């Protein structure tokens, strides 16, 4: 009878998973990866073709599985984003296709999406500017009951992922457009109920993690000298598109705690401007109501 697992020193082609995970986590920690154990487990699950929750039920790796796992660990050690290696990024209840040319959605953006979902009434018209993978737009479509959701993106590379991710959602309309264009969606001026935006907002020259610097598209990360180059026209566009009483939510850098709310107030067409923090207590997004 063939044993289910043996130590590799006994001449078998199987390797114990637990020590392999420990070695992988140590390698990733040495490389400066922020969450080495979690990443090691996710890569192992991907190499094995199972969910992470099934790893405790697996005792050993075949030689080919070990090679695949080791290769993924080395790529992650070179700071290739975990999501690129997995091919997907988790966002709220969704698994979104990601890869080169599109910004990987971050967990903190789930807060802005949740705020928008709470304000989306049945049949509402929702606009998601700088949509990228479609994380915000598709979460609204998935968790609320909007009549239509416009997901706006200008990058041709990002649009490929956006269209793929949006395909299952009949209410989502992908729009190729530049959010700094004041004529964008002009035919819906004054008709939008909720407008959300996670724009490029990191000030130029800011030191960012290797994964961001080398793999996220710069146009989706950096927002000019002060990080507000895209946010300024977005506020003006939002004021044109939103109906009276419509809701605005914009994510921003943690250095913009007062700058973005002040810009929204300075427009003069918004009321109830509120600054919000993320789960770590850092300034993260601003919301307002169209007068």
C-alpha cells in the first residue's frame, strides 16, 4: 500500500507542506513582503488548485506541486504583486481579474464602496469614475439594485480587465473616457444619484512600495505635484452630473485630510461635507451631498 506521506529523506517524491510553508514565509519576510505567512499560504493554495481553507487538510506536496509553489514564492520575493500571481484580487464579495496595466484594488477602498452601496436606492443611476478593475462599480451592482452603473476608465489596458469583470453585470455600462473632460457623460447631467471615485491621488515623488512602483500603472497612482490634479476636475464634474440631493464620495491620500473636504466645500454646490477615516484611523475619503 502506498503511504499518504513520508519525509523526503526517506526517498519519496513528496514533501511535507508545513515546513515548506514555513520556509516560504521566511523567504518572503526576508524579501520585505508585508504579510509573508498569509502570502505563502495563498500561493500554496494556488499551486495546489485549492482554497486556502483546505490547506490544513493537506499533508504533503508532490514534486511538481512543490516546484510550482517554489516558483511562485520566488516571484513574490521579487515583489511581483500577489494578486498578479493569483490572477485575481478579492474585493468585498467579488473576485476581480487583475494583471499588468490595471491598478490592484485595495481593501481600504471597500469602505468607500460600502458607503456608496448604502446610498444606492433601487433603480438609481450610479457613476464610478477612474473605475480600473471595476471594483466599486461592480460592488454596487452586486450588492445594491441600481438601474444602471456607468464605469468610466480611460486606460486601454485597464479597460480590458474592466470589460471582462463587468461582463456578468447587465446594469453596468463601461465607458471609455477621461474624468478630467468636463463634457464626460454630458447627456446625464443632473441625473446621477450617486457618484464615486477612487482617483490617482498620491503626490508625485512619494516613495511607494516596490509592488506599486514597479507594477501598478503610474497614471492610476500619482495625481500630480500635490496629488490633487485629478480630484479637482472630478469635483467639478460631479457637481454637474449629480441631481440635487445626490451623493458624492471620493477616496484620497492620507495627506489630504483637510484638502479634499475643503475643495468640495469651495466648489459651493455641495453640502454635508464629511471626512472619513479607514480602519487604521487614517484619512481616506470625503463625502458630500449635492445642494
